[in-house]
C-alpha cells in the first residue's frame, strides 16, 4: 500500500520539488515540439500507405485530427514565454502535459491497431514500425518528464503486445517481444538519465546558493561586518557615475587609526581585533544614513558620501572625534585616535581609484601636519601626486601585458665580437604616466606585491623573442630579490619556460648580490633548482652589494657581471688596478666575467687586455626592441680580432665557462 501511494504521488508529480520541475519544463520546452512533429510525420506516412485499403475516416479524418492537434500543441509550446514560471505553475503545466500525452497516445494506439486489420503483411509491418517509432520518440522526447514517458509507453506497448503476440504468428510475436525488450532497456536508461539530471539540477541549485553566500562573504569584512575593499570601490565607482550625471558632488574619505600598532603590539592581536571591531561599530553608527563606510584592510577604513565639501568635512571630523574617545575592553582602556583624508569629485576627476589616491595623499598630509583631524585634498596637492604614489597607483591598475614591453641589449664576446646573448630589459609605457623608468617602477612593483605578475609577464615576452634569434644566442633575464626568494615565482618561471618550448640552457638568470644576501637559504634553494634544469646563473652588479666570498663559493654561479662603475673607473691607474683585480678574481673562481656599461673604445681595449670574456654597453648597442635588434644583427660587421699587447700573466687561457 505504501509503495502504491508513493508511486501514485510520483506519477501525479505531487512529490516533485519545484526547482527540478522548472528545469524539467525548460528542457521539455525544446523537446516536446519535436515529439509532435515526429507523431505528425509518422501518422501521415501510415495513413498514406493505408489509403485505399482502410476506410477514409481512418486514413483521412483521423490523421487530419491528429496532425491538427499536434500542430496546435507544437505552436503553443514554441510560443511559451522564456521567463521561468513559478513552481506551482510549472507543476500544473507538467501535469497537463502528462494527461494530454496519455490521451494522444491512447488515440494513436487505437487508431494504429485499427489500421492493422487492413492490408497486406507489408502494411502490418508499417504499423509495427509506427508503434516502435512512437515509443522510442516518446521515451527520448519525454525523458525529462518520466511520468509522461512511462504512461505513454505503457499505453502504446501493452495493447500492441496483446494484439500481436500470438502462437500462430511467430514473426510478429518476435517483433513485439523485441520492441518490448528495447522499450524496457530504454526505460531503464531513461530513469538513469533522469536521476542524473535531477542530481545535477540539485547540485546546481546548491552551488548557486553557495555562490550567493560566497559573494556576500566576498564583499564583507569578517571582523567588523562592514563592506570590504572590493565592494567599496565597486559602489564608489557606481556612485561617482551617478553623481556626475546628476551634477552632484561626491567625496571619498580614507580613515587611518593613530597609535593602533602600538596598542596591538602591547596588548596582543586578540585585543587588537577587539579594537577594530569597536572601531567598525563606532564608524557604522557615525555614518549611518549619511555615507557608506568600509574596512579596506588592517587599520584603514574609508567612506563615500554625497554632499558639499564642508558637510563631508564635518562628518569626517565627527568620525575622528568618535574614534578619539577611549575604548574600554574588559579591564583595559585603550586610547588611539584617527586621522582622515578627503577628496571630492570637484577636485579630482576620474574613477574611485583616483579619488582614493587623492584622499590617501590628504591622509598622509594630515598625519604629518594635523594628526587626529580631517584634511581635504586641494589643488595644491596635485603637483605632488606625480611621484611614487602615482606611479604605484598606476602600476597597481596597469594592464601589464599591454603596457609592458621588453627591449634587448646585446652581450658580445671580446674574443671575436660575436653576439653571445641578449639581456632583456623592462620598459613601461603607461597610458596615464607615459614612459616610466625601470629603476622607478621595479622597486614599486616589489613594494606593491605585484612583482610576481610583472616578472612572469616580462619573461613571457622575452621568451617569445628567442624564436627570432639564432639558436646560439642566449637570453639573460633579471630576477629581483622577491623573485629569487619566492618559491611560487620560481615555479611559475619553470612552468613558463616549459610551456614556451625554449631550451633551459638558453636562459641566464641574473641576480644581484643584495637579492642573494637578503635570504641566502631561500635564494640558494631557488638557484640550485634553476641550475639543475640547465638554466645559467649570473651575479649582476658585482662589487656593489654586500656578498661575501663564502657565499660565492657555495652558489653555482656561472657568470659575474662587473658593475659599470668599475668599467667607468678604468680611466685612471687606481681604477684599472681594481678592475683588473675583479677580472682576475672571476678567473680564479672559474666564472665568466661580463663588463657592463662599456661606452668607449679605450675601455674595450683595456678589458680585452686583462682577459675579460664578454661586454655590453652603448659602445656595442643600446637596448632595442626585437625588430631593431634583428635588423642590427643582420647588418652588423664582423671585424677581425684586434691584437693587443698583453703581459705574460695576461696571456694565460681563459677558463672554460661551466654550463654554457
């Protein structure tokens, strides 16, 4: 009895959830018109073959009625609105489809069995095919509504079996049983498919619910419950566009806590979190109904408010005053305070990021000049913005792949003047700032935490240039201190090299002494990993850092790049002695030496005389894009090696370059 009740509830769709039902309806909306088209075509074909054999009312009027009903239903399904129905409306529509499908199936089987009494064996076979097509079509087209598919299949198949299974006719009995077997298998497949469909729909529904929760969490600061940085800037951009279209003023304020770090270090992070929670509560109370306030991270908060400058400045002053009052946390009383910088759309054009930069600069000035108060960004500050802060802001929002490019500077052999390698040098042409020097934006990229992306972007561009250079020419690429001590960056470099198809032996990674000494253990691990895969290692700017001989002996260094300050000093006796000593040291360590910054022929002559291996500098060529480099390489003359008088000590052969 219980099983029968469950089956009845399932058959009448009383146990179907609204969410899967809406998905079922969406699938049926595409498939049921095909079912009606199939029934119409099959009915016309059967009527045509029986025309003249069976009565006209069976071959003309009934097919016309069946086709008319099918066309009407097909048009109705095709014209159903794409907007989703409510759960109850969807269930009612599915129930109507089940009932109507049952009635049409009942009419079709009665008609087809009636036709089976007329004609020859060929016509009887056509009727059998019509029944089989009807069953298969119903199962496939109604697979997302198994209740209707099962009813239609039972209504069509059972009467057919009752009529055609007969001991006196083995052929039709075999056909009928074969149809039954195929039908049972297809029903099993239908149920399996529908169960998988139902599970998928439920999984998708759960995923959507989780996505909504994750989206909410992604826009909320978990500690204070305030909006986070992402939501703040998205909302600020939207408010700016709306206010500018309406001719209204809008301001962004940045609030930074004073003396919070001291309290956090003194009382611990747990109490520090409690302070931040209390700060969030006070700010939410102060700005309620007047502005949106958010926590951007750490002890930095921000708000976006509409109104005149004076009103916004007064609101920020009340926030600073509220935060200057002591915080009572259990038995501990903590006094901190806050300073605020404000920028308005009247003074700063552009996006929320531009307003934030202005407000942040005003905050910087407030901390230096009027700590504990709010300061408004003014036009006097504009000339100071084009500094490191502006460069860092532009770098944070830069499209690195579009704005960054690589210039290549040749490195040539002193022995035969052939190009041994090219050094990849970063170039940034910012749409906002114009051309920015590498010595400006590279340190800022490290400080901003985007050096990982910048390094991989530049390396990818540099690797792409190797296809246009002779296979014997190597690529020298600079790694920063952050790169060589960051395992993620090193692994990203190796993955990028593998994807590029470039032989690792064609790469030389340049490291500064400062980068190595900063975290020697991490740097050594990364260097040995790169070296084990065939990548060459060069120590850049040798002599200007703080490395020790013990470090150099422990690391698998292949090349030493002599800083250009040593080369520039080759014009006097003391400078020559120092440069000679550096080259001799490299020889004693069995490392190739590369002289940087060679700018005149006298420097080149001296470097050749003391046995330096390679050189680069403006005397050879300036850094250039790959197209210019290829043209330069093609037109470059190949002079014979010049003979230079050497002392007996300097005539010793240069040591072999390990790893090249």
